[in-house]
C-alpha cells in the first residue's frame, strides 16, 4: 500500500527545473523589474505574487490563456451531443408519444441541449485549467516561503534560451532584488 | 496604479454638431408630418405605428432609468463616467408622458376590448372587464408615466446637484430612492407592457410578458448607450473618461442580455407550446403563419444567434466599430420585436410595413435624440464630483 502511494506520488510529482530567482518586497519594484527583465529577452521568465496582480501579464507579455477556446469548442461539442442524444433517445431508440407532439420536438429538448452545452463547456474548462496549470502538484518545491504572504519573485528556468546563472543574478541585483537565489521549481 | 487622471481635461458639456441637430429636428418634424398625414388617410395605421414608436422609446428611456438606479443600488463605481448617458435617456420621459396623452386619443383604434360590441358577445372579454376598461386603463397608463417622470427627475437632479456642491450625501440619498425605483419599475413596467402590448390580443395572456419586454428594454438600452458613447467619443469628448474597459463592460452587458432575451423568449414560447391551450397558442400560431414566420425566424437569428457569436470573443467587445455594428443590429431587431408583438394582433395575414411606419418611428427617434442631447448640452458629460469617480477612471477589465 505504501509502495502504491509512493508510486502515485512520484507519478503526480512533476519534474522540477532549476531556476534563478530574485525576490522583491514591493509590488511596484517587482513590476518595474519584470518589465525590464522581459526586455532583456527571456522567453520563459515567470513571476510569483501573493495575490493576483494583473499588471504582471502586461509586464511579462504573457499571452492570453487558451481556456476560452477550449470552453467554446467543448460547448459546441456539448450542443451537438445534446442534439444528437435527445434525437436518438426520443425518436430512434425508444420513441414515446407525448401529447401527440412530434417524436423529436426541438422546443422540448432545448433545455437538455442547453444543459449539455454548459456541462461540456464547464467540465472542459476546469480540465483545461488543471492541465495548463500543471495541477495537481504534489509537494511542489518552494522558491521562497514568503511568496505566499508578502513577497514577490521573478525567476528564469533553465530551459530559457538566455539562461545564464551569473548574468541573471547580476541583472536581478541591478534591478533591485533584495535577494537572489538558485532554486528549483 | 494612480496616474492617468492628473492631466485630464474637464469633460465639459456635449458639443452637438450641426448635422446631428439638423438630423433630429428634421426627423421629429418629418415624423410629425407623416403621423398627421397617415392619421387623415388611415387612423388605425397611424395609431399602430405611433404605439410601436412610443413603446420603443419609452422603453429606452426606462432602460436609462433602470440602468441608473440599479447601479446606485449596488454602489457601483465603474459606471460613474457613463452614468450621464443613462441619465440623459430618462430626459425623454416627460416627452413620453406627452406622447402618452396623445396616444390616449387613439386607444379606440388600438384596443379591441374598448369596442362595446366586441365585449358584448365575448364571455372572456366581459370577464376581464374589471381590469380592461377605459377609466382604469387611463389611470394606470398615466399613473405609470407620471411616477416615472417624478422618480427619474428626483434621482437625476440629485446627481446633477452634486456636480456643483460635491456633497457626498447626495449619493447616499439616491440609494433608498433607487430601492423604491427598482420596485416601482418592476411592477409598473410589467403593467405598462401588459396594458399597452399584451392587451392588443385581449384573449391572450402570458405571465412572463413583463420580463420579455424588460429583456428587450435592457438589451436595446445598452446598445443605444454604446452608440451614444461612441458618437460622443468620435467628436473628441469623453476621452480619458470612458475607455475601452467601459465599452468592454457594456459589451458584456449587451452579450448577457442578448442571452437573457433569448432565454425569456424561449421560456415564453416553450410553456405555451407544451401546454397547448387554445387561448395561448393562437398568439404564436398567428406569428408563424404566412409572412410572419420569416419575421419570427429573423428574431431568433438576428436578435440572438448573430449577436451571440458576434459578441463572444473578447476583442469584439473592445473594438468600437464592431460593437457599434452589433448595437445597430440589436436596435433594429428591437424594433422588429415590438413590431412583431403589435402588428399580427391586427392582421395575421400580411405585413403592414411601409413609409408611414418608418417615418413615424424616425419621428420618435428624433424626439428621443433631442431629449438626450438637450440633457447632455445642459449638464456635464461626467458627474465630476461623484465620490466614486476615481474608481471609474481606473476601471480595468482583466477578462
């Protein structure tokens, strides 16, 4: 049993990367640093903040999430499924005469079709959100414990095309990081 | 992110271009001529067209009323910079009251239940006489309009007064007033819809009718507000005050209430279709016969499906030209919707639509634009001393 849990945990534990991280203690400094660091040409630079700061999307030029498209396509699929399913159940597989209305009466089935659309779209969105966020993550590495309460970080992972530990450390220091460290994420 | 408002110019009052002024005066005048002329030729036709225009623009004015009060009620900050537009819409209400008084002259041509010979031979109409009778109708009809004029006047004058005094208490005063306004709006607007539109087919009834007309009201009000804002912005005013983010939120409203309209329209249809009671179904049977079936289909297509997909992407709500095109489509379809509610009750065989209908509608449009721009010429385009103006200036839509 313990072995099984260990295997599961190992499977859920995503591979970590080496990163160089800088820590800032105010949002303004961190955002200004993010803008300048992005200009230096890192393509995989990331930021961490203790609360949502939407300006970071702009500063790091993070592209829009593809989740809306997943929602849209799944919604269309749900709509198509609902249409087909109500037709198949009510007109083909088990036709029942209800109030003398046609076997496949669209007005009666629109609620079902609508609910299928919503169900597919919602489940696919949650699924896409988990997948794109690399969740669930078991026991993820911690860059700095204060990042969930009052500090802000920028970090560059090792697969960035401009990854160079010494240069990044120098840059973060120049941009006013109060602490620069090598970590895993 | 406190910046951007330091070197903002005062919003000032609306500078109406000469063309715009000529346009609304001409439209009002032509509409009036067309109405008088049609009245001489064919009384019924004139009053039917009058009713459509009257209901359409009274609804837009009440949409402004509802928009203003619902955001006072929720202590919303984002809409402060566009509130004057919705307040300007309510400036049509006094004109709507006058038009309503004029309409009373034509009710005999509009309502079958006012014809004694029709009531005498009709058990159902006799049964409904305690509600559908002339004195009670006039009391309800004028009562609604007068109440709306008074409430709107009070609410808007508080806001206008604040531009001078900067007294924050005026904002607080509008909260209880809005509570009353929302209740009054819900009850009186449904009653107004039932009286003026539903009773055109006095045998028919739909308990959801008030919500149906409300859905169209809000959808078209948002569309009209978007167009008005884009027009003002195009003339170089409101820049810095009303941004892409405000348009984005109005676009979301437009999208949301497009879906809401479809939801209510479908609910009304589905229940009547399912129950299959003759007193209810004839309403839709009339509207799916002959040429009317195309009008009904056009409503589903252009009042729901096309705007739905056209407003779905994020960029659609942040692109003024696109948003304007969708708004125009929705305003046209709102006309089709009210036309579709009114006309088949008189003639389900064919569609009466021609120059008089268009010109009388334009006449009301001219009056409406006259009232709206008069308000904006007299008052600041933005409530400059509203305590929540900072919130609106920094309004930022993330998704």
